[in-house]
C-alpha cells in the first residue's frame, strides 16, 4: 500500500524555522520526483516546490514566494522527503502536503502555523 | 512563470446539471495540464491528466479537453459527491502553477 506521511508541523514565530518530513512507502521512492503543495486557510492550492530523482539530477525548483527561504531535500536511503523552511512569515501558515505527481499520491498533510 | 486563470471562481448547480470549468494558460503548455478535486479535510485527488486522460477509478462523467492555452473540465451530470473545489495544474514548466480554483456549490 502506498503511504506518504508528513510530520514536523506546528506553531512557530515569524522569522523562525521548521523542518517538515515526509516518509514514503509502497513505491520506489528513489525514482520519484517529489513535490510539496500547500493550502493556506481560505485559499487555494499552491505548489511550493519539487525535487527530481537523483538519476534525473536531483535538482530542485521552487515557487517564487518561497524561493531563497525554503529548501527541499531527500534521503533515498530512508525513503524520506524534507522541506526546510527558514525566515517563516505569517503567510506561510498552511497545510503542507507531500505529493508524488506521476502517480497522484498525496499525504494527509501537516499544519504549519506562523504566528507571534 | 506560467499563470493559470481559472473561471468561474464559484458556481451553484443542481444534481444532474452539466458543469463546465475553464482554465487559461498565459502561454502555450501543450497538453501538460491536470484537473484536481479537493474536498475539505481531505487530500486533493487528480481526475484528469494530460488534459484529457481520465485518471484510473474516476467516473466517466468527468472529462477534460483542450490544448495550448485553453482547457475545460466538464462534469456531464453533477452528483451529490461532486460538490467540491476544482483546480487545474500546469506541469509544462517549473514552477508548476495551479489555477485559482472553482468552488462548486449546491443550488
């Protein structure tokens, strides 16, 4: 059974940092191009960024609002995807989903709240 | 970056109605577009990929069409479980971008 399980969400002050994790199982994680997608309260879906598989170069791409502040990485030995979020802003408050586009696999999401 | 303009932003419809949602890309994206359904408290679910291919397990009342810059999602006969928010997503070039969403409500 395919599973994507996010963790690491919580409450953080503006300017703070948080690292989200996404544990994957049930598919060949090392071959997957993985994304993070978020939804702020009352807003639509927003693609955050993506990391390609190592065989495809392992490169990352980011949406403009998070570029330079967020970093996506992966540990294929642990089947885990990460999202390091620095310099957090109140507008980063959202549910963050881990997503495998090719097969349309989604995690259940983890909530990040940025508030003083 | 490619901008996706989705319309309408909301609509009211009755069970059995035919519903059409449109996405327009700011530049040509071939057929690199998917349609997603999102219900509160749940993960999104892809209905259509490559503009017109039905995702496995998705009812045939959902269909997609278009290429280049204009795309359409059609629900041929709206069912009670279809009341949700729908999004398009272009995967032609990075950054990937979603449309603003269409909330389908009960009339």
